[in-house]
């Protein structure tokens, strides 16, 4: 709906009505707040509350680094003001300038009208407190593996690898923006990391992030299909957040996700096409004490049906349950006929 004409005083003190605006083309109209209402917003917290109301009214989807409208609103407000998300509480009651107000309102309206993920609007996402550049060439990073690297590899649980310093080589399959490769470099300070992706566009984004984090000497990028470009190399750790959405899930993706590369989602009719290949080939690329950490979303039942003999260890995070599995090299190698002949379609 086209907003009603606004009234306001002219220099002579008379009240003038704005000229009637022609209706916008159907499907492109954006409902913006009246100027007086926008001017009533003063503090960061005011703008977060306003953005949350706009997001809920528009029925946006939240699955791109933020899982609810409050977190997303705070993220956009902070980015408009060049603040780290951790600084929001410090400045929540601070007032914004007129120019800052315009930047915030513009981001909020673009989020509603375009339905693009917030990360694409500001070309940034945070994982484990670190900033990463993103755009439409890569999926917006939101893997649970980042948290697991902290918690299960020399962290509070240390259940998988006790000494991160002993890890000398890591492979990141389907690296996308290279966020997991960068996080792995921090968790495993002595490791050289290879990151592979089939998409040239994704690797261009990955190269930018690797450079911005000063890791050109530790992270090498390879273009190709899974293990293809690395030859016979073996690794102490393989991590992967591959495409794993099945046909039903692809058909039901929200508009936000449809702005992301389809290649990064589509796991085939049953969602396991790429995961199967990783499991079937991983044994040839792991050192004897190595292991595979792989995210597959809600595909646990299908995967355990396809590989009933594999002792997969399912890991939970603060926001997920059994969406990532771990399996050691010895367990994979002890099952030479690894994949059960089941049509996942």
C-alpha cells in the first residue's frame, strides 16, 4: 500500500500537503514509517524494538547467523553504527545521530523489502566473535562446527582430540567463505590447512577472508570436487559442512535462503549424496589417529540407515541436537564395505 501523503510546515508557517504519489508497482511497495514516527526513535534499543516489530510483521525467516528477530535487529543496528555485537549492551541507551538514524532505517527497510539475509546487506557475519566477509557468492556461514572446535578439541570437554597442538594438518571440505578454515587455524596453532570448494566464486570470497585474517601462509585453497584436488594427502582432521538439504527441503526453503547459492544446499533427492561420498572416501585421507567432523542437519536417521555399521558419535551444541557427527579413522577403516546399498531417493 502506498503511504498517505505527509503534511508539514513550509517556511511561511503554512501547512502544505505533499503531492499524491503514484502507486508503486504491485509486489514492490515498501511500507515506511512516517517521518514523525521515525524521529521518535532515539536510542539503540528504540531501533532494535522498532526493527523487531517490522521483522515480525513481515514474517521474515531467521537462520543466517541469528536465530531470532531480536538478535538480528541488534546485529543490523550495530553494523550501521560500526559496533561489534558485543558492544551493544554498552551503548544500548545511547542516542543516535540523524545520519545514523537514516542508515539504520535503510537497513531495516531493505531487510524487509528484499528478504535478503542481513549478512548480505552489510557484507559481514560473525562466527565465534570473528568477522567474515560474505556476499551472494557464498552461503551465509552458520555452521555448528565452529562451536564444536572450541568445546571438543582441547576445550572444556576435550572428548575428541586432547592436544590441539598435536594436530598438524586439517582439511576443510566445501569451505565456502573459509570461515571454518580460519577458526580451525586458531584452534590448531601448528596445523597447515587445506580448504576445498568446487565453486570459483566461493573461493574468491574465501581468499579475501584468509587474507584479512593474515593466514595466507597457513591456509591453502583448492578448487575441485571434494577430495579430487588434494591427491593422496592425509590429514589429522577433516571438517565439512557440505550440502545436505533433500528435495523436500529444497522445495520448502524460505525466500531468504533462495538468495543463497543453490549449490551450497542441494544434497540430492535424499540429502545424502555429498555426505555419502565424504564418508566413503575419508578413510583414504585420514592419518591413523585422525577423524572426520561433519555436519548434516537433520539427516541422522537417514544416515544411520545407510551406514548401520558405523559407530557415529553425534554431538550437540547450544543450538543444535545431533546435527554433527564425529568418527575416528580407525572406525571408518574397520568397515571396508562402508556404504549400505540403499537408494536414498
